[in-house]
C-alpha cells in the first residue's frame, strides 16, 4: 500500500502520459505533484481527474510570484479544484496574498525558500544577498511561517534546521531533491536520500525521474517507501 509521505512528480509531457503513469503505479502511490511544465499539457484536468475519480492527493507546484492582488486572485481560482498543496514563492507579501486567496478552502500554501537546483554561484548571479545558502533558506522559511505559510519547500539538507525553528511547529516541510542511492542527480544540486530526508524531519518527499524513468515505476516507488519506513523504524 501507499505512504503519502512520498509525492511522485508527474513531470511527463501531458495529461495522458500522467494518467498512464498513475495507472501503472496504482495503489503504490497516493500523492502526486503536477508542475508548471504540465500546465499547457492538461495539468489542471489531470489534477481534477486524479483527485475526483481516483481519490489521489494533489500538489500543484506553480511557484506563483506576482503582485499581491494577482497572487490572491490566482490562488482563489486554483483553490476551487480542491488541491491539497499549492506552492508560491516565499516572499512574505506573496504568502499573505496566497493565504487570502486560499481562505475557505482546504488548500495548504507552501512557500518556496530557495530552489534545490540552485547553489551559491546561482544566487550570486541573481544578485541575492551574501551568506550561506542554508542560512538564507532558514531565514526565508521563518519569514514565510510568520506570514502564515502552512509549510515550506526546501532541500533535505536544510530540513533539520527549519524543523528546529519555533515557528515550524505544526507546519509542513516538503522536500524535492530526493534521490535514492545511486540515482542520477539530474538538475538537482542539494540532495539527500529518502532515508536521510525523513531523518531530517521532513513530512513529504518529492521524487520524479527515479520513479517515472524506472523500468518498473511501481517497484521503484515501493522501494522508496520501504526505505523511508526502515529509516523511521531504525530511529525508534
């Protein structure tokens, strides 16, 4: 059976491919992420079908960023799909606007701290202030929590630092950049294994290519779930 701590990213070309993958995974996966790349390929229709017809949980990863009124309106429109998670950039005014838009819905707003594909050189190129990436991530997480975020997106390497924040009590930590031992890192730079991620206090891990590129996606998902569960058992 599934463990909803595992969120499988449907980073495939279109809704038909996404639905085909979900059918292959069956009851091994109960939670799916649909990102911006799928939006023009029927992503919202897929989200609705997985949610309403198959009873899956849905994480819509849009990373919204705009003026407050636009973010609020966008989130209000998306919340009608009864999404479980929705991402926005972690700037406090963006988080506050998103929470207004999500009012009267069950959609949880997750704030992106710093993308897991970025390192210090990338931040320098974007004129982001000096400092260790981990310190900036923790600072942004704290500010997002203060603005009302239900949770944050960070790399597994920063999860323990964020979990230790007083503001993190009762909030969610969701981590992309998770790769099973021996998996290709792809475009991720700040990564950890599923076992290390759950030991660092994350609530959900997001895994894409190691599942959908596998010869047997269902077996790959089950192996990740077992790795997380073994890590918890060993720590108790």
